[in-house]
């Protein structure tokens, strides 16, 4: 806004050369090879998932005993399960849950990671010791185990699953953010701002956090993929999203018994999880490449 | 291989008979390109030259001129995404282009030795020196473990490493920068190479150490008979060291000749301007530095015509259409310019007139101090005051190093050990000294970035800084307009519109176009960034500006522009400067007074001219002697009194006078009592027992 006003005021066209990568400009998604692959996989999945209500599909919970364990066909692209429910429509519904869990966990981790990690790295001393102490305790547990334990306490369902997975991921983000802040803190431009007596809040919000967003986004997209996998694992173990509400994990669990007669029930939703996870990893590689100054030049 | 046919018809420099013996190195039409995502950078764009046996050739050029890429092309160690595209390199008549990796590996380290720029990063930090040295010796010279070690110790002794037999088992981090560079030189020499490539071997070192290393390289090539290609941007070093010079600009050699020819009668406008624009340590002092306008061309774009045309005051229409080839001139000299004598076509003095045309002709508009809410200058100018803007009294800064054992007291490093200084309004004080002398710590304390351990700093008005590396001192995610406005923004001075007005005024002040305001730091060149750094420092209308090595990260041809800018601002705004640098010639040019620091203390203080003409302290003398002068005549006559040894560690300074461990005139008194800073002549102060 401002610079355009300047340019207009002096009768110059706004400068043509744009900043290479700014977060609002997602140009890298079609320039970058990795990101392109991510989009090629993710976009169709998203499109079908959100168009599901408008597609001529059997409702996810509707059963039809006469069509039990049907092989994939045009009518039922992923076949049907024991109760004659349409696996494709259940899978789409499961994807919605998975993506919701993945996104929410990533956002929660980002928010807590930025807040606590920045405080820890920037203030150091007691603040750092307290935050890091708690973080280290959480990091001592394997994340799946921690999630299982928490779900056991909180009970099953979408919200407890999100809480459980976040609690395992937030400490990693705090660590990451702290290390980023520590390396930024000694950069000359922080000194430059300190020489004009910039307050600490200014340093953190204007100089430090904007420069940590790139690596955090890379981590966030991997975390989203990870959260989707953990949610599926928890649901598979009967601890996550409970039937009859479909989730990719419990669909696979349902199909496990019939693996020999009806391979499609478990295998096809499994393949979907794989595709989503891979595309999110591609996306994170894409973001990293787009934001890495060495790869840029 | 297609070059085989042309190899017989290499242009020999005119006037020189093709000798019967073949030259050691023949490079013909070398092209090295870097294939980046945003375009092809033609770093080396048709370079041809020859190097005779035992000859020392200096390749001079700014960063981006392709000099390093050219050197690395010779041993074909080009960083990704670079590629040797075409050309021929013949070493002893043997074609190197097209050789396989195993054969090249045999050549590197045996026939061609290499000394890299940064001795800190070119040695493996987790390997002992002996392990790094002995392996290649055994491989290339086919010696046994024992003989190889003996050979290595021999070499280390020859390059001046004391107690080499023990030092050879040290790790690189146990050695200083100068020592490591000696090790690198020993390694380069270890397999008796015919050619040594030295890529800015002294740039990372202090002046006194640089003088030692250059002498070493000179004697080493003389005693071993190796030829050397020495890459540098420092014309002074060229004059001290080289026999032949090749000047590179935009990927091409624009001028070549012997040192004498290049310095006494340069033929290419670029060489001529460079020699005119560098401030010198000796000789008459110019009122204003001549400067080369503009910037080097973007190597990604196709260049039609001469690559120097935009910056050349004598460019004609022809320069925009046809690119001049390297054409022979008198003697062994050749230059790539349509004009026979470049800028000196109409006599020797015409160059000065031509270069001064570039000076900014605009009428100097007065610096109007815009009244902003919450004015910055805390103290109004009081005419009664004796005009002192900065007074430092007995300033100390000690860093405590934690000891490994918790109950033991850690070592204390006296970074600054009691300095007192005074700065008048409008005065510029230069602080010089080698790295580790405490000059940057002093600057940090002045700016309030570090708390002094003891002592007082009194500032009348406010103080701002211009950083050494403008790139790292800007937040890469902020626009230039926000960077300049930040000081005002942080202090909540003015409304948004007022700040914007101020920013526009500031950027014009430092000679940049308004369109730069909406760019990001990565889109600016080094010189432009430093201008922005200056604008930012001026935003709060300070009374003092600290400039911490403001030109050392810049290219030679841009330095003069920044120095002139600082001088102009000083005159216009009555600013006081604290100018910190190890570049003595720049300090001399810009400063009124000079403080020479050694190990956290001031050893000599006084008016700049007097100190440069008649230095009193032995350290000042050594420092001045170590700076190479860009004139081979002076350099040839000078006997350089080299400073022995290295800078002692500030954690463990010598007893008595801090300089006693390196001083050529040391007496028993010096090691017992520390000499105080005493008055000397009329306006000077010196800390030395021998000076009174």
C-alpha cells in the first residue's frame, strides 16, 4: 500500500520487480517441482472430498445388506463392506476428518510453538529453563505412546484425538522455534534495531517471528502428514474416532477381518492415506526449496 | 579437442618474440557459465592468456568479475551449477579440458597447488594438520609414511611455522588464521607444483599478517621456481607482489601487461579509473575522491558492445555496438578498448576531468530539520559548551570466560582496557587496529549494545551506526522504506505521512532513486544497500555516526562512492563520525584525528595527517609499512620492516607494554612497566617508553 502511494506520488509506476517469495503470493506452488506434485495429488482429493454431498453416492452410514462385500464397480468405486456400506463414500468422509485433524494439529502446534518458543529463545534464563524443562519431559515419550495414553484419559472422539496429537507435537515446535530464535538473535539486524532502542515486543514481532515462518511452515506441513497418520493409527486401534462415524483408520480396521475376501475395504483407504501423506511431504519440500535462499539463486 | 587446431595460433603479446620454450600455461577462449534457475551467468566469458614458468601473474577484478570462477576453471573445481562450457587450458602443452576426474585429481595437488581465500574453512577442522598434509604427499610423491612426514615438517619450517615437528600434530583450530594460511601454503607447495593458484590468500587476514604471507609467497615462488596466479582485488598487493597483471571486468580480461606498464601507463578506462579512485596511504591527499559511476553489469544479461560502456566517461557510439577485443599496445601490454590510450587520450590530466564529470552537480540543498513530534535531539545545541559531542572516560570492557571447573574462576578477557577519547562536533575520528584490538567492542559500547564494565560514555545528542555488512544488518523480510523508517517508527516520531516524507527525503539524500523504497534488501547491490544503511542511520538526525568498516564489504569501484557520500554528509550536516576500519588508506582520507588501538588500548592518538606522515609508536609504524601501496616503484624501493609473530591473546597479554612481544625495539623496561599514554609533540599522545 505504502510504497505504491510513494510511487504514485512521484509519478512513477509501482516497481515491477516483485519480492521473490512472500507468503501471500503462493506463486511457488506452480513454479516449484515438488510443490507441483503435491498440488497434482492434493487438489483432486480435496475437490472430490468437498463435492461428495453433490455426487450420486450412497450416504456413508447407509447400509445395504444385499450388497455386502461387493467388489469395486462403477456404482461403488471402492467396493462395499460387510454391511453393504459404500467404502468410497466412507473414505471421502474419513478424509474430511483426517484433513481436519491434520490442519488443526498443525495450527495448534504453530501457535503454541511460536509463542512459547519465541519467549524461550528470546528471554533465555529462567523463562527458557522452565519452558525447556517441560518440553524435555514431553519429548521423552514416543509421540504415539503419549497420544494413546492421553486418549485413554480423555476418551475417544475427534477433539480428544486432536488434543492428544497436539500435545505430542507442540514440544517439537517449541524446540524448533527456540533454536531459530537463538540463531536470529545474534544477527546484525537485531543489533541494528536495538541501536534505535526498539522495544522487545517490536524485535520479536517485526524481526524475529517473520524470519522464522518459513522453516516453521515446512515443519507444519510434515506435522500435518504425521498427525493424519497418528489419527489413523489411533482409530485403527479403536482409540480415535469411534464407529459408526467413518475415519480412514477405522475403515481399515473394519476391512482387516475381510482382507482375504475383500481386499478393497482396507487397501484403497490405506492408499489414500499414503497419497495424502506423500503429497504433504512434497509440499513441505516445495516450501523449503522456495524459501531457501541458496536454492533460490 | 576442437581447439587443437587453434592452439598453434595463440596470440602472443605483440613485441615479444615467441620464445622457443613453451609457456607453462596457455588458456584459450575460456568460457565458464553458471546455469542458475533465474538465468545463465556468464562468469567467464572468453578469457585467453599465457603464463611463463616461474612467473607471478596477478588477476585483479571486483567480486563478480569472474576472476575466481576463472581460477577454479583451471583446475575444474567449479561450484554447482557452474560448468566449463568451452575453451582450452594447456599445462605444459597438455590439454586439461576434457580430462577425466581421476586424471584431474592427479594434477590438482601435484602439478597445480591451490591456496584458498579463507584458511578458517579450507582446512578440515576434525583432522590433524599432519593427516591432511601427509596423505597427498604420499600419494603424489610416492613416499613412505616417515619420509612424507619429514617432508611435511620441512615444508612447515620453510613457511615459517615455529616448532613444526610438534605443530604438525595440531588441529587447525589450535592455530591462528595466519598460521593456517601458512599451512595451506605448505600444502600447496608440498608436491612441488609447477603452478600455484592463490585465490585472495590474504583477504581474511590482518594487514601485518598479510604482509608476512605475501613476503612468504614471494620467496617461495622464487626459491621453488613455481609460477603463480594470484587473484586479488587489492591493487596495492599487486604492486608489491606481481610481475604481470591481468585486469578482469565482467568475465573478460580488459587489460594485461607487466606491473610497471599497468601502473605507470594504464590503457583501459577501467584500470585507469581504479588507479585514480583508491585513496592512498602516502602522497598528497585529494580533497574529494574521484569515483567511478554506476555498477558492474548484470552477468545474466547479454552484453552488446563493451561491458564497461555505461560507466566509462569516454564511451562513444561505437562502444555500444561493437565489443573491443584485447588488442596489443606498446610493450607487452594489451587492452580491450577502442581508444588507444583510454581516458588519457587527450593527455595525462584528461582522466581527472573526465572522472570528475561524474560528481553530483546538484545544488546542495540545505538539510532541513523537519520538526517532528517528539523531537529527537534530546539536548539543544548550547553554544557555551566546548562543542564536545562525545566524551569517553576510562572505558573498560572485560568478558568473563566460564571455567570448565565450576569452583575455579574463569579467565578474563580484557577486550577494551581503559580508553579515554573526546570527539568535537563535525570532527571525524578514525579508530584503526587489527582484528581483536577492541575497536568493534568500543563501537558496540558507544551504541549501547554492550554494557561497559566500567568507565563513562557521555553523548551530546544521539548516536547511530552504519554497519559493516549492510546485507546482514537489514531484516530480509522488510522493504527498504520500512528499514529506513524503523528508527522513527519505533520511537513513535511523526505520523505515517510525515515519516514517509522523511524517508523519501533521506533516500534522495544518499543519492538513490525513490523506486528503491519498495524493494527488498536482496534486490539491491552492495553499494546501494550501504547507501540505505547510511540513510537509516541519519533518520533520527544523530549528532554522531559510528561507521564500523562501512566499505570493507564493498567492491573497490564502489568504495569511493560511499566514502564521498559520507564526506558530503559530514560537511552538509555537521555530523561527527567515528570511523572504524582496518583499511588505513580510507581512514587517512576521511579522518581528522586517529586513534591506533592495540590489544584494547590506545597506543597512539593525534591528527590524522601527522600520524600518517610521522608515526611515532612502533606499532603504528609497522601497521603503515604493512599496507601495500598501489605503486610498484614505491613498493620496489620499500624495505618492509615486518612485524614478527602474531597478535597475542587478549586473555593473556604480555606483561608490561602489550606490544612488547612483537616490538622491534623492545627493551627490558618494556616487559616490566606498561608505558602510559603521554603527550607527544603538540597535539599527539603516544604510549611508548622509547618515544618522548
